[in-house]
C-alpha cells in the first residue's frame, strides 16, 4: 500500500511519514500543491493524506483537479480549517474523510485503515485466508494463531495482494504499490519476497499467473471446484 | 443601517413629495378655474352688451322730453323682483328708468364718464347687496344735450352657477391625481434597495440614482464594500493564524505521545495543556468567524438545503449506522451568513450523532419572521439541572464523546451574535433536544 502525504510543515510531515511507514505503508511526501497535483496524476497511490493550506496551490483545488480527472484514490483531508463550512466544502470537493488539526497519530492511522478498507470492500481490520490472518491494525501476520515474522517489504507485498484479493496483480503494479517513489526498484527482488512469503506462510497462498502476475484468492485453501 | 433612520428618511421623503404634489396641483387647479370663470364671464358680458344695445334701440324721447323704453325688454327676468337680471337708464341727475326687478332700489355703480357710444364693464352691487357684473353704454339720443347711461347687470351667481359643476369636477379629478402621485412616491421610496441590504437581498445600492443621491449612494457602497473586505481579511488572517498554530499544536501533541514511554505523567499533563490550548483556539476562532452582527454579510439563506447537506456530511464522517429523520420545511429562511448556519447545524448534528443510540431527528421550520431549528436524539440526554452549564465555555459533562461540550458552546456564541436563543429540553425520542431560534426576516 502506497500513501502520499501532502503537508508543508516539515516536522509534521516527518512525523506522519514515520508513523505511516512503521504501520506498513510505502510513503511519498511532498509539501507543495503543484507538485502534489503532479504526483497524484502520475503515481498510483492507494490513499492520500492532504493538508489544505499549501504553498503554490491550495489543497482543495488540487483535490478538485484530481476528481475532475477521474482519479479516485481515497483522500483524507488534514487541516486546521475545521469549520463545518470547510468540512462540507471539502467533502463536496471529493474528500473521503476530514481530520482537524491537532490530531493524534493513532486517529490518522485508523482513518487511513478505514478508507483503505472501504476501497477494498472489507468490513474489518483483520483479513483471513484459511489459517493465515493479517491484522492491518497491529501489522501482524499469524499462521494458526502463531505470529510469523515478516520484513517490511514482505508485509507490504502480502498486504497489497490481500487488499486486491481475488484479482491478478501484475509485477509492475505490485512494484508501484510497495515502493516509495525514491526507492531503487528491482523487480527481481519481488520474486524473492513472494518466495519467502510462500515459505513462511503456505506455498499455495500466493498463486503465480504465468506472464500476468500474482494472485491471492479469498479462499486459497479450498478444494478445487473443477472449473 | 438602523430601521429608525431609514424610516424617518422615508417619512421625510414622503412628506416632501406630498407637499409638492399638493402645491403644484392647487396652483394648476386654480389657474384652470380662473380661466374657466373668465371665459364664462366674457360670454355673460357679451350677452349683457347685446341687452344694452336692445335697450338703447328701445329708448324713445317723447316731445315733452320724457324718456321711455318701448317696448320693454321681453325677458321675464327683468320683470321679476330681485331676479338677478337688472337694467337702468341714468341721466346726469340720477336714475331715470329702471327694470321692475330692481323694485324701488337702484344699482350701486362706480361713477364713470363715458364718451358717446362707449361701452364699459364694471362690478357693482344689486339693491339686495349681492355682487353684479355690469355693462353700460353712453348714448346721446336725438333731442337731448346730455348723454344717458344705459346699464344692464346680472348677478354674479349666474356665473358661479355655470362654473361651479366644472370646478367641482376639476377639484375631484385633481385630488384623485394627487392621491395617486403620493401613493406612487411611497412605493418608490419604500421599495428601495436600502431595505434590501438589511434583508440580505442586495450587496450594494447600485447605480441609476438621481444625481443628488448618486454621490451618497456611491459613498455608501464604498463603505459597505470596504466593510465586507475588512471582515473577510480579518477572517482569513484568523484562519491562517489558526492553521499555523494548530499545525504546531499537532506536532507538539505527537511529541507528547512519543514522550509517553519515557515519562507518562509529564506526557499526560503536556497533552492536557495542549488540548486546553486547542479548545481556547477553537472557541475564539468561532467567535471571529461569527458574521452575525454584520448586516453587510447577511443574506437570505434557504435553510433546508444547507442543513440537509450538513447532515449528509456529518453522517458520512461519523460512519455510525443511524437513522436520520429529516423534517426540513422548504420555505424556511435564515438571515445571515451561510457558514454560520453550517457551523450551528454541524455542531448540533455532530453532538447528536455522537450520543444517539439509533435515531436522530433534525427539524427546520419557519415561525413568523424566525427560523426554528432543532436536533434531537435517543441518547442519554442531559439532566435538567446540568443544562444551564452546557452552554458555558467548553464544559464537558462527559469525556467519552470528545469535544461535545465545546460544540454547544460554539453554537451558543453564534446564536447570541444573531440575537437568537438556544433551548434545551427532553426529546420525545428519549434523549436531548437542542432548539435554536434564529432571525429569518429582518425586523422592521
């Protein structure tokens, strides 16, 4: 899961970056409206945390531009302008949620999980695949109730495939959603992560669709139905 | 822009207009009546002159130098005493002959010396004391050395009789015209944009005024404009300051959280201080934002769609599966700043949504020139003894639902700025009902 944080205050941006990263997300950061607009139009984010008071271009106009261009990633508006007039305006501009400053980091993380959950059509923070359980709130994976230690990148690969459960995810899509923009990407490492996940969890959990990508089925351990 | 001042200005304009309309119509009515009377008088004089000529023609001088009139004028009016139609023939010594209508009196005439054949007009008095119009001619009949004055007179009432119906009709027509003009002036004065600004229908007086008023109207518009700009600038600066401060508060609060592992007590008291600072900031911001006292920022806002939209947003942000009962009367208006109504609605609905078990009801209705807006829920409510305190600054009766106390205090501030009132009572749903009464139409 890749998240864009748009916040012009360097200190707060840093705090958000760290908190989101340790919650298991790949994080891009920018502090400028025009740049945010460009990033949103070119990078496939899973969610955006958007401050409204930005240099060069106001956050609301950036949001309207994204929605106007048909870009539908969930956006959590983060602002000190917390009058109801501005909340209504923010929702009308296409925001999915609205968080007034000052806020607690936990509150923001809960909101991020909530918008991702809604985008993935899930109802809870815990995803179950047979004996495998992924708790996105605690960033913890268990097999038959026993915690399994995963590296940050292994977790991101698993979380993204689980988020898109039932659909085949191409290698390039997977790459775009687990690495931040400035990260030196190497698609070969993707195979390494998938191999390690199969070994640590279950070989049949992640299926390889030859030439297409990877897929995590909602019920990967069910007996084949024959079709 | 108080109504008292507008009212007295309107009254003065109206009085002035009525005065001028009356004077103008009196003068023109008088002139028409005078011209009419003159025309009738001229006709009457012509008639009298004809009578004089008939009399002159009928004068006979007997050989004994006695003068007589034969035949007498045929008109029966000259025979009837005091009929209003008279004639006389005067010699140098006085009245020689007279009509029977004069009975034994004579006409009072101004002394006059006429050349032979000359015709004169006079005003005189009949024996009964009534004013008469007189025509006389001097003639020197054959056989006489001295001239005779042949006089015919008619009562002025004859003239008035002819002119009166016309003058009465004229007066009635002019009075109706005057009334119409005064009514038109009143409409012109009372439907002006000044009251429109107080009603929130216009931003400015605009152009198209008479030269005398245009300068004043332009000046007023400039004042209104700079007033609005000043308020908008102040609000924007307050928002910018709040943005900067709150971002710092957010950073500090997160640092306090991080400190928790090191010194839990210090972290907790720091967090408490930061929360208090935030409440203070919120409250003062709400006060700055309240546009209620500023007539230039008042608009007639249709309340139902605004409240409905805020309710949508509140429900969406809360993510609670509640049933919302909307009773929003389409004709309900709010006179003020749309953002203020949104703030009041947002805070009340947010509170209700936090506390409700399953149901929330929002109602907007027009009551005479006021707007009644109420939000109720089926939550735990507030005991009657505690209700007075809720509207005080930031008092929280329960810490479970964060910020609920502050929300009501902000509503209290805003409603007070509009001169409205807040009422708390029990809802038929079982929880609290908060009702707010706000202006909908400007009081005159």
